């Protein structure tokens, strides 16, 4: 069924690409083009995704889903100037839409304009609907990242924890917070967060390696080596180095 749906989407996109932009296009057709752009982005074909979103914008200028998709793709392609310009234009067009303020904040993080990014995230929170949990979660995660880059680990921790209070199924947030706990030498709390990642994503080699490091810092060598072996099998090169340097002696003890 998924393959048939994909074929229909590609066929529809081909037909629409042949239609002059002056011809009236149904709303459902524009949405199908945007959906195709999102599919291409998931496949990491960012260049074609960008062209697809442009096609949607040619048909309906300032169409919000197409603008959102285009900004995301430009961020992935590291085309920050273009992403910032489109985000700014979108904010001018949709001044009460919190999504575009969030996107601008993300662009500014990549441009290392951290204080400006915080300003846009604060604006997002000010106008966002409290029921939009997905958006709020993203804002708190990004604010945590900004504070972490600024060295304000207390505020970073607060924002990561706030993000997790909204959505406890995002493994990346547990990794971010776990790293902060680790840097503070709170190895038990860090271990809890990294193990939570593995409960959500068992093949996450970064979390598996970090579990090993927490055990290693606690002098629980056998547990650490078990974790390093698993992480190495998952492709983590740092874990493989730890196995070679610390786990190959037959006399190892916990």
C-alpha cells in the first residue's frame, strides 16, 4: 500500500510539474506537492525537496506548509542566509504564527547568534497555544541547546527538563540532559537518562557508549565493558577504542 501511494504521489507530482502555474490548481494538489517535498526531505534528497517546495510556492505564494518545508530543507543544506531571509519574510506575512519565530531561532543558532535566537524563542512561547505540545517541546529543546552553548548549564537543564515534561519520547533530549549530568559528575542521573534513550532507541550507539562511560567513571568495569562492546558492535569507534584499551584483559573485574 505504501509503495502504491508513493507511485501515485510521484505521478501526481510529474503531472503538476507539467501544468503552467497560471492554471488553477486544487488545494489538494498543492498539499500533495508539499507532501512529496516532505517525503523527499525524509529521504535526505534535499535539493529535490527544495525544488518541490518552490513549485508549491509558485502555485500559491506564501503557502505556510511549503514555507515551513523550505526553511527546514535550507537548514539541512546549511543555506543559512536563504533560510533566514525566508523566515523573516514569513514572519512579516504571518506575524502571529509562532512556528516561524521558532524557525528563525533555529537559523540563528546555526549562525551562532545565540542571544538573538533566545529572543525569537521567547516570542514563540509568548504567542504559542498551550495545546501545541509539539511546538513547545521543540522550543524548550532549542532553548536548552542555546543555554548549553552559552555555558549556562543550569538554564539548559531547566529547559531540557521542561521539554521532557511535555514529551518523554524524544531520545535526543535525554542525551542532551544526560551529557549535562555527566559533565557535572552526576553519573547516576546521567546513566538514567542514557538508559532511557536505549529504551526508546535500542540501537543508539551514542547512548550505549555513554552508558559505558558512566559505569567506567563509577569504577564498574565489567558493566562498562559490556556497554562498550555493545556500542562498538553498533559502530561507535570511541567504544571500540575503550574496548581495546580497557576491556581485553582476561583478569578484568567489576
